[in-house]
C-alpha cells in the first residue's frame, strides 16, 4: 500500500519501534492518538485509511493519526494483541480508551470520535482540497463499505469502460466481485490486467483471495462454523471451511493455523486442499514475514 499522507499533514505520523512510545503513549498526554494497524495484503485497510487521513486533516489537530504497518513491525502488533485487520485503537492520557475493528464508513468513524469529545479544531484549509489518487476507485469503495454493492460495481465498471487497462480499477472491481461471490467477473479482471501488472503483489493477493473464495461455503458465517466445529471437533470439512472463512474475514493467521492443523491431522483431506489454500494465502500475504514463517511451518510438516 502506498503510504502518503494527505497534504503531508503534521497530524499523520508513521509509527515504528523507535517512535511508538513518544508518539502514542507520551503524545496522548497532549491530544488523543488514533492508531491504525494495517497491512499491505488487507483490502479493508485500503478502504479505511483514506477516511482516517481525511478526518485527521479535517479535525486539524484534534487528534493525531498514527499508522503502524504490522508487516514491518510485528513485535508491536503482537504486544498489543492485534489479531484482525484493520484494527484502530484510541489512546488518551497514556491509556487505551477505545477501539474498533474493520473498515467503518466515515459517518461511523465520526461517531466514534464524537463519543470521546473529539471534534474539528478551527477551519482546516486543506479540507476537501486534495482529491484521491483515483477518485472513481475511492468513490466506489466508499459505496461498497456502505453496503451499496451494486452501485459500487456499476461505478467501477463504468470507470473500466473508460480506461480498460487501468490496473487499479480492475483490481478494485475484482476485490468487490470476490467479496460478493461474482468469481467469474473477478477472474476476468485478473485476466485483463496489463502484462506488467499480472505478477504484481496486488494481483497475486487478488488471485490468492479468489482461490480461497472458490472453496468457501458462503451459506455459513464464521460464527456458525465455529459452533459446528465445537460440536464436531474431528470434522475436517468444517475445520477447512472455518479456516477459509476466517482468512477471508481478515484474520489470515488464524485461518492458516486451521489449515496447518488439517495438513498435520488429515493430510489427504480433499486431495490436499488445505496445503493448496495455504499456498493461496501466501500469495495474499506477499512479502509479509508471516508468509515466510508459515512456509517454514508447512515445509516442516510435509518433510
């Protein structure tokens, strides 16, 4: 994910091990600090981050937006118990006071801030002056997050008609289609990518997600599958579906743990499908060190 802050705002800061205490803990004495935990493979993170950046600029110092790349700084994420992305935590007066998970719509993020008496400061001159890098994609994804899926798809298809070779539009359309079960269109988006983008990290993530989605039982939620597994702990099919559903919901690590357990306990299940889906998840993770860690775990089991 390209990390650019709107208008190079002083209210948006990239976190690392060296500045975390200063920015988040010590800094929250002076003003609330909203910490966005994200990763490059996380599609919802790409939807939420522009919203948080916009609000950080608009609120003009009422809070600081601190962004932590969990791929590059796993230690901090592990210490804070981050299991699902995106996760956003609010610190004030050196204390964790609230948090939310998932890509909330802008209105709900505003409500979250208002709950803690965080309101815009003054008149932020930069408000609404900096357009998104790709306005069509951002508008479509905003509609998608509001539940207006068909409208989002229509926006993206119209944008694609105007610029059929735009990889960002194709990847966004593919993402929306995968999440709604339109796997055929998602596959066509991948096929239509320009040659120099077909093996990009973003294309591999979409391809990996598509392979997972092909196996998913969309008639059951993660919660339903968890309940079924509790009553049938030795049922490999339920564990397999739960692992896929969990990974698709954003908790990739827990999904991989479930698939690894299947490789260990039932290696022949479904003609080796758990191993194949682990490989798909490695594509989703890309350069995330977590992929290397689980590749080694898989290799140990297979050998």
